[in-house]
């Protein structure tokens, strides 16, 4: 369940920053911005239209690039899921925690995870009055001691492992396992939008960690039979499938 390249897009919504009655007395520049951190799994920077990609349509992500800042020399601290996420959340090299590879479901790996320090990105924002949420993939430990909530996320909807079927299976709502109600990418988007709407009256931080475009290669509206966890040979090439990525953000 390894990931290749990870794209991290940081959207700081300063123009629509949440304000409390106290914030309303402040100058706009002093108001705390809402933060939406979008992570796409296994997407290379050249896959996006704003970075030269032509075979996959990404109009909404391209719009974020036009209206914001486009980074051309940003690098992750790892080439697979777990170390990259460990560095992002902790602000430290993943080697400090012994997380240099992607965690698997093997018994030896289930005892591993990102230790709680109290200084993680969501923990620090929570201490400063932010509502915090993780929607999507975690992959930093299976035990409760390594859970998103232990690291400062108030809310969690998603899964703990490195990959997930896009059509079937269970996901976690906070601490409860529930059936996946729809196509995984759509469900992550829906819950992210709901989080934003529910917390519009206060500063919030939400990490939206999509499983897409990570394996298994199961595009929407085409049935899960294209590629399952037990079929590693997709029937169509990327070019032939004419995939479209359009995130309603």
C-alpha cells in the first residue's frame, strides 16, 4: 500500500475568515484565517493542468492555482504515505519517529504509529481556538494512542490504513465503524463540505486527505470491477479511460 508522489495543496481562506464577536472588533488582517489542507495520494505535480498536465482535466484545482500561489520547488519528506504524513503533521523528520516506510496491516506494523507530542499541527491550532477535522486517509497508526483524535483532531471521517476500496467496506466516523455510503472520493468531499458549513462561525482547520488517485484504480460510475484489491492489472490505460478530476471546492 505504498504511495508514490503526494501533492499537498494549502488553501488559506483569508477573505472569508471566520469571525467571533471578539474578532469582529479587529482589523481584517488580524482575523484568524480558516485553513483547508487538501492532500491527493499518488498524484504527481505534472498530472495537473496548472503544472502542464493535459490528459486529465483539473479545472477547480487549476482555479486555486490561478487565484492563489503555485509552488514549483516544494518537496515532501518521504516518497510514500506514512513518512510524508508524519512530517506534515509533526513538523519533524519522520526518521525521528522511526516512520520511514508505509505502515501495513502486518502484525508488526500495527504496533507502530506517530507518537503524541502535543505540538502537532492540529493540536496547536486546537489550542488556539480552531475547530479541527480530518476527512479521509490517516495512515499514521492503527491504535487509539496514535489516532487522529489523539493528535488534536476534533472530528474524523475516513480510514486508518494506506488504501481503501472506493465502493465497498467500512469507514470510521470519529470512533465508530460505519458502512461506506457511496463512492469514497465523493464521500470525502461531502463530509469536508459539511465540516466547513458547520464550523463557519469560528476559525477552523480541516485536512481533506483523499485516497485518490491511489490504487485500487476504480473510477466513479464505472463499477468496482475495473480493478479490485485482488486484480492488479487494470483493463484500460490512463489515456483510454479519459479520467476527470473535478473537486467541488
